[in-house]
C-alpha cells in the first residue's frame, strides 16, 4: 500500500544549474525526439506545489531538449488504479506501492527497464530487499524504488493541547492511546482516534495493527501461502477499535475513511490520532492545509517480542505500452526527478533550496532505499534547508530503527486488504459484530482467492 508516497513529491531546481546537473553522473542513453506523460501531484494540491512541479518539468526539458514532458495529476487507490490500468489511461511514468509490483510484473503489465536501470550510476547500491519489489524471479527490473516508509502514529498537537494533554509526550502504549483518545473526544468533541476503513486502506491499517501486536495475516512455507486473518493479533486490534467505538465513544461519527479523506479530516483538526505511513507530512501540508505547528509523529506502540512495524514504499514504473524511445526518456525522468536528489549532492542542495523557497516541505523523515549511511549523507547535504518540524517528529525518528520492519503480505495483497475493509467497517458500525465469525469468513474468502492463483 502507498502512503504519501502515493504521489510524487513536488520538486523544483534552478534552470541553468539543472542543465549543468545533467552531466553530473551517467544517465540512460540519449533518446530522439519524444514525448512522455508523467504523474505529478494529487488533485487539489496547493498551486505553489503545482508551480514548483511545472518549473521542474521545464528544467528537465531544458537539460533534455529532445524530450517533452506532460504532467498528469494522480492519486493511487486500489480501485481507481485498477480501472486506469484496465482502461489504458495510465501515463508513461506512474507510481505504485511495493505490494503491487510482483503482481503487475507477473501479469506483464509493467515495462522491462532492466538495461536502462542497470546503466544508472547507483544501480548496484540499492538495498536488495527494496529492489526486489520491482524485480521478477530472474532479476529483471520493472521499476525503480524511489521511497520507503515505516508505519507511524500521527497526532494533532493542537487537539492534544486543547484536551489538556502534553503534545511533547505522545502515547507509547495502546492503553495510553485509548486514554488520550477518550480525553480528546470528551474535551474537544472531535474523534480522539480513527483508522482508515475503505478502498483497501482499512485492511492495510488493520494489518499494521496486527503486526504491532505480534500477529501475521499470511504465512508461506514451501511455496504454499496460508491466510491467517483469524490470528490473535488481528482479533486484539479489532477488539481495541470496538472498545474505542462502543465503550469510549472516541472515534467520532464518520466510519468511512480512506488515505485521502482521513488526511483531509486530520488536516481539518477533526481527528486526534491515526496510523499511516511515516511520509504523509508533505500531503498534509500541500493538500490539507495543516499548520506545521499542529503536527506530531511518533512510533506505533508494539506489544510482545514478535511485534514489528509494517513497512512499504513506492516504485516508479513505466507503462508496458511505451516504445523503446519512451522507456529511455521515462527512465531519464525517473532518474532526474526522483533519484538525483538522493545520490548527487549538488542536485540535493538545489532541490532543497528551491523547495524551501517555494514553501514546500524539505526533510520529511524517510527510510533508506539504499542504506542508512547514504540516507544520512543526503540528509546532511540539505540540513540548511530543512523546514519541517523535526522536533515534533522525534518520537518516530528516535524509535523507528529499534522496531523490527515487516513487509506487507505478498500474496493477493489488495484482495486481502479489501476483505478486511468489510471487517473493520462491521466492527465500527455494528455493536454486536462477531469478530471471530467475521475473521473466519474473511480468511476462507481470501484463501480461496490465493488457492485459485
């Protein structure tokens, strides 16, 4: 599943200098005159963000005069992506979550860009566990990992203050989350806590909550995948939501949220806490008008020795219908827009400098797609331009590397998430919902899909 990495982050650089940057490191082979379409930002993003993105397009075109780039607004959700894929309306360069990589590759729905990626100067630096999300079994490459995230607990500092809580002391246990949520709801009238519930995001975040409690939704042994939705961790997570909903009345009154709408509600000050990827700050600022002073982030509480944090990321992929010339141009764009700021100091500084000048976020916490040392180095390059409230994110940045990362379920991920959507919705809308029965049925339904191949 994607988080704020569902969309490309806005970026911009100085025209003349970007032209010079084109020669800083080897890039894919030159292409003839060609036009490509690329994903830009989520619809509804601030005009300043669009201006910054469009400026960067112009800079790319100046450095690559034979390539014309057409931006296309884009927001990934499971259902809409499936419709765009089936309808052939995806741009030449689009982004997908790690979880979709294997399935799309197996279905022949992504372009093979192995030779182009292998020609990039940093090709051998990728964390193999990260790159594998964009590879088939033989090692061919069908995309470029551009960002990685860990799951986090996001909280509204203004609501914490209004409720009489200390925003510098976010909860560290689920009992504290419950107590804080109850106090926020009682004191402010807003939802103290909420979680996503639809468009496959309910299952995504229920899986996050499962991992945090030491559970697992799938196991694979000797090539055989067994669906295990009816495990103790998932049951505990649902019982937690049931308690907040029906005993504490701390979840508000809207029980149909997905990634975009829960970000919107959080940005509007209607939700005190929720879990999502660690990289959503950019969306909250660009699209939801959240005041930076109101944002806080910490790690998700873990319970037991088997607990861990769900991780994921974004792959920049190329349309399987793209010609050879378009594929070469597409990888040039991916290298320019997503990767140079991670691998070339001058590009990183320019990107940060001009983003800061456009009042766009610089320095949002991220996890490494190469290694931590490379990430730390790139962050050091831009330290003078970091404008995000890092002191309000210390709970996450200080604790995430102490949490065991666990990947998303690999077999029929989106179908599994969709099945869990209905379970979460039932628990939040039916006081008498039978959690055991709901999970038993969901397990049976998803197992049948897995077994069918």
